[in-house]
C-alpha cells in the first residue's frame, strides 16, 4: 500500500492505479464499518484509495474536533489489511490553505435532521467531498448508510455538479448488541455503552411494527420515542420518520421511510437509522 | 466538428478526444473575443471543446436573460472555423433538473465590484463552471480578461476545489476604436455605440498616468472618473483601482492594480478593465 501526504504525491501515485478506482473517504479511527467500505471498494474496483482526513470544516465550534479519536498507525495497518492500494492523509494546511474561500452548499436536503442541530456541518462535508473527488478522480465513492443524511446529500451534490462517478452506499455495520459502529462510541462511559443499543432497539421496534403493517408515521415515531423514554440515560435530540429521498418529515400513512434519531448519552451524541419499505 | 446536446452525448464524444483538452465555456453570440479563446485552445491543446449555454442562474431577476443575444447556427459555424472539435450546447432542463440544489460559492472575491451590483451572479458562474469542468474534464479552461473578476473567481474556485486543470486567461479583444468586444454591445443604440469607447479611453488614460509614474490609487481613480464625466451619456456605476488578486479596493501608492469600471449607456451596462504594473 502506497502512502501519500501531499496532493502532488497523491496525483503521482493515483496515475499508476487502474480504473475503475474506488474511493473511501474517511476521518480515520477505523472500525469494522470503515473496513467493510474498503473491502467493498477492493472487490468492486480495479483499485481502492482510502482518504484519511479529519475535516475541520464539518465540525461545529462546540463540537469534538480536538477530541476526535486519531490512531494513524493503526489505521494504516487496517487499511492495508482491508486491501487499500493507496492511503492518502493530507494535512489541514494543504486542504485549506490561506485564502481558501470556496464552499459547496446543498440546500433543502441539509436543512432538517442533522442539519438542524449541526449548522454548517453539511457545507463542510459537501466541500471536502468535492475536493476529495477532484483530487482522487474515482469512478466510485463509498459511504456508509450509518450517516444516512450525508449519503443523500453527497449523492445529490455529485449529481448536481455532474461528477463523473457513482456513489455507493453500504450497510451500517453493528456491534453484536446492535449498536451502530462509530468512532464516537469510544467516548462512551461503561454505563452509557451498556444502554447505547437502545437506539437500534427503538429503530428495530418501529421497523418491526412497519413490517407488521403499521403505516402511520406518527405511530412509528411514537414507537421509537417510547423505547427511548424507557432508558433514563438516553436524551433524544430528534426522532424522525422522513422521506428517504427528500428527507422531509412525514405524517399520515407512509410507503417508505427513513427512521432516524440522534440521542445524547452523557456528553456523547449518537445517531442511527433504518430504512423501511 | 461534433455537436453534442445531452451530457451523455458529450461524454461519449469527449471520450474520443485527445488530451490535453482545452475547454472554452461560452454563452454564445460569438464575437472575436470568443473566437480568440477557441483559437488559443486549438493551438495549445490536442483538442478543443466549446460549451454554449446561456446560464440562467448567473442572471439577476432584473437582468437581460430573456433578451441575451442568441444565434446558435452562426455560433456553430464560427466555432468550427475557429477549430473547435466539439460544440456542446445543453438544455437548461438538463443542467438544472427538478430538485437541483447544489451551489458553489466563492466568498470574499465575489463581494466587491460586479458582486456588489449583481448579487448571486458569481454563485451562478462558479456553479455552472464547476458543472462544465466535471462534464467535460478539460486539462485547460480558457476565459477572457474582459471579465476580470470572473477570471479571478474561477481561478480561486478551481484551486480551492482541487480541479485538476489550468485556468488560462486571455487578453481582451477590442474593436478598432477600443471598445471591448461583448455580446451586450449589440444592445447599444447608434449614439451610445459612438461614445462607448469612453470606458477604454478612461482606463487607458489612467494606465498612461501609471506608466508616467503616477502611483496614487485615488489619483488614478480620479483620472478615470474625470474622463467618464466628460461624456454625458455615460453613467458610471463603479470606478475601481483594486488589488489584482484580492480585488480589495486600494488607496495610497500602488505597485500593481486592476483598473476597472461598470458604466451604463442608456439601458446597456458595459464593463471593462486594464491591469497595470
């Protein structure tokens, strides 16, 4: 596996990689979710590139940029084991040099859900992803369903700006007890970790109700809220039943829906989702 | 010369064109300025693509989108004569399909000069240029110095978003009397056309003063304002002595400057500029 730091190094190495090339954009601190994306890129493409960049512009002023888990040497080893041909880990100063002032903004899709509680987050995401696409020039880019809104926003951005590539969204990878894998799970205290699967339980119960015939958005939402309410440590920020494409909150009977939530456990904010229908 | 309409047609044809490929983005109504860009692309690149798209999102609500001159069959002939390999003329509905919601925004460089009087203009420009770059995948893109701020904004955008291409800015082409060529010159009434070279005269006098040793930004600005004031039909909107890279308005002694102005002649708005130093 080649390791590139600067964009110039990346471009030189990328020129020797066969097409179709699959890009897996990451912020490092790899878990099984990241590795599943790298393996999928490895399987589906002639070459696989992993970018590792903790993107400061997608963190809010009061968010966890400084604390975000970093373990570059472990990440390097795991990326290589998962089959990456190239790991690109640029410096912040090269991605955002002095005078940087161009932003990619996606409008309505970034307003609800995460966008409501993380203003500026998706501007940072859309901008860095556009930069990664132009630097790496992949034919496919791999994202996790865990960050459902991110996947929808990135797909819209790629389509609207005519990026010549395919966005591939891969299933959420979970711990044995159902907790969605996330670098932020490392923040959880032992008692918080014990109750963290409550997000998945709440989603699963609503999905089960849907499969059993329940179609009312309000009822599905209440299923989730009730389960979360049963866990005193869990403080829900939002619980949503939304259109999977427009992300508009739904009411009345639904045929398909993105069930999603953000929940605080102590100082840690977790998100999770399931698609139904 | 191949003619492409849809993005799919463009991509199929583009795949057969040799690299390096030069792109000349235009809104049609070709004059010698456009043709000089196409010839330059033809000379410097293995293939030359001209895009022809009157981009609605860079026109303000009260601007001249509907009236903007259009002559596609003449444009086609001229592009071919100038050496274009491919003319791409997409429909508005394909460039901005329902649900389109992604914008490229360049911050401080779009605030002064044209940005002050044409809010939203550069958002439309940056967005369409990003789309054209991704659709055509050129190694070089050609813009005219006539739209000086546009050239600075597009160069910044391309650099900030890591587009793998070079922005080439070509000299303004002028009529024999000095009037900068512009599709909008067609709007001028005969008496307005007679006085239209006053923009170039004002710029030239300030540039001459600079060459003769005058370095005070305020004095250079006054040279231009005085010349414009001598022409009753000319109604200046702004007259600027700005930093050529940051576009910040200058005062005190200057080493290099972008002299620029926007002037109304009747209902027509003309812009022009000269670089000094």
